[in-house]
C-alpha cells in the first residue's frame, strides 16, 4: 500500500470516527432532551391525574353532603304544610308528627315551632323546657339569621351553633305562611306570616352519614360558608389555609344559600420523588427513548387525525367523515339500481334536560342515543353526530319503499321511551326527517336541508313525514 493510500485510509478512518462521535453526541443530546420532555409531560400528567382524582373524591363528598342535608330538610315539608292549613295545631298532634319525622331523620336532634317568632312547640320537650316561650326578636344571637330567613321567604340553614346540651348543630328555619280569612277560593286570600319551623341538625351525625371528614384517603378537606353565605362565610371545619392555596373548590348547594368545600392532597400537589429521579436517569441513559418519542409522535398524529373525523363525546363520525362516506357511496351506487337514504334526528326537549340535570346527564343521554342508533342500523350504514343533539343516519342500498319505511319506523320507535341516566329517569323522544338521493337532492347539503325541513315539520306538528319512494 502506497504512502498516499495509507494517508487517505487514515483520513477516512478519522472522518468516520469523528462522524460517530458527532452522531453519538447529537443522539445523546436528542435522547436527553426527549427524555426530559417526556418525564416532564409524565410529571404533569401525574399531577393532572392527581387533580382529577381529588375533583372526583370532592364531588362525591359534596354530593353526599347535599343529598343528606336536603333529604333531612325534605322530611319537614309535611309538618310545615300541615301547620299552614292548621295554624292552631295542638301539642299532641305536633308531637305525633315530630316523632314520625325524627324516627326517619337520623340527623335531627329536635324540631320546634315559633308562632309569631315565639317558641310554642318543641320535640322532644325533655331537656328543652327552658326554651319554651323564647322570643326570637329578643335573642341577639339568633335573630339576625331568623330575620334573614323571614326576608328571603324560604328555608335557610344557619350555623354551626354551639348547643347548651353539648355539641354543634346547624339550624334550618322555614317561614310558615297561612291564608287569612275563611271560605271562597284559597287563591283569594293573602298569605299571612304565622311563624317559623326550625329543625336542629346534629353536625357530627350529618357529617358521618354523608362521609364528610377533614382528612380521608390522603386528601384533606375544609368547609366554609357559615350561615349559608358560601365563600363569604366563616370556616365551618378544616384548615382555613386550604382556601388560600391551589385547592379544588366546589359549592355545596343549600336552599337560599350555599357552602363551599375545598380539597387538596395532604402535603400538596407533588409526584413521587424516587419515581421522578429514576425516570430522569433512565431518560438520560436509554437511547431507545428516541424511538419511543417517534412512536408517541406518530400516535399523537393518528389520534389527531381520528379526532378530526369523529365526535369527541360519542366516537361517531362527524360531518366531515359523513360527507366522505357519502361520496364513496355515490361512486359505488352508480353501478347499482339503489338509492341512498338520509335520516335527520333531533332530540326533543334536550335543552331542558341539560338545564335541569346538568351536562353530565345530557352527555349520558347523547351516548345512549348513539348506542341505540347504532343498534338500529345495518353494519354498512353510517351513524354520525353533526353537533349538539343532532344525529344523521346515512343508509346505503335502499331498494324499495317498504324497506325505507321499515327503517324509518325502527329508528323512531327506538328513540322513544324511558331512559335512565345517572339515576335519573328521562323521557326520550326525537323528531326524525328523511330524504332520498337523488329524489330530494344530488349532494349532501341538499339532502340534509330536505331532511332537516321535514324533521322540523315533525317537531312542530307532531306528524311523521315519510317519503314516497316510488314518485
């Protein structure tokens, strides 16, 4: 080998070696950067999952507290209604009614009536005799809350208050109004203020029954809103600092007021430090993270593509994918003597369900409708959600009017009846409009417009508009 060749070989080896060093350094930097990014994303994801868990736990505690206190208040409605029409009830009747209420209401310590704001009835009377005859207007500790209840004209929850016999309680007070005068229609008489009904709710029993605690499963809780004043009210239990930190806060809805409950993990929002550093070291050392990153990016692109063509709630095709499938069907059906049917479905009263029960129940109803539509159609038909409570069924290979009518009736019947969502019984009803290609239009926009018009006619007049297939 000549000296020139040897020199060229050494130069080439040095170049290759230098390239490996540079490539290794670049790969090392990429791996470190990718690893740091991934670890940080995972850390953020853990914190987000931790927050979601706290939100869910807090929602369960809030719901339990709302349910327990509102069910307790509900027990006294019968007594209040009875007093409203029998303002001169005697003590025996009051004791009988109150005994029945307290036998069911495990959180109720006692029940009282105050005619003209003077306590006239108490149950149980034993141990509470000194309170009989108390004039609320002369009690500076109680009168402000009582006055507020009278002014609001509805039930208010005051407290916590310390009881003479020990313990703490909430006091729910409800103004009672009777109708003045006798005879004639009840609506002809003006309501007259009779007095107050009050129930003393034992706080430890209420919280225990509702599953409320200051710390539970690694999460600390606090409640504020004394006298139902919400976030403006004083602390009821827990650490006051919880409302000054990055905590999850939710309202506890009460009659004519609210409390606010907060939660955060004991020790704050943080991830496991051992896990965190182990992942960082692994990221620095593992060259395979580059491939993992690429796979993650490809997966993200695929998810974005799928999300662009499908409804995020139901997973059904959206309008864009619906139009693509319509064009594919037209291309196939040019060689067949069949037609294409379009059904436009709109849920009746959906806004009212959302307003009354909340979006969670509304979303549950939409999922049930999507499930029913898929079960009511053939495997090669397309069920799509194009927005809100509007669905489209694209039916391929419509051969005769009988089959089209049968499919219409099947869809309509499956969208009627009772549906249970989140423990609520809902009446499912829908309006459906239909259109055929090419009779009602030669593109998707025209077909949707025709079906939409018939759907609204159905909704407004309660009449099902069916298309004549043979026209």
